[in-house]
C-alpha cells in the first residue's frame, strides 16, 4: 500500500504529526498555516508548490512540501 493511500484516512492533526517526523524543517508558522487551511492527508498529495504558496507558506516550506508529496505519492 502506498503512503498516499495510507494518508487518505489522516485528519489534519495526523498529517501534521507525520510531517513533523520527516525533517522538512517546518516551523510553528508553517504548521499553523496547514492547520488553518485544514489540510488533511486526503488532500496533501494533490497540492502543488503554488497551491502551498497560496495558503500563505513561504517559498522554502512550500517547495519542500511539494517535493515531498511528489516523491511519496506513489511510494
């Protein structure tokens, strides 16, 4: 089973807990944005860098999250 399929059942807090373990250098502001936008596991793997930026994330975190989601979409 792929990570994407496992993550589909994650709510926002489950996703955040997982992302914090991934060494993506996310800080409290980044986490607050994900929480405010109610990003859940079901959504996460479909977002692009530009969409993460639209949420209010800075370039670095948006790039890291987009790369991470692309790299793990089919794993």
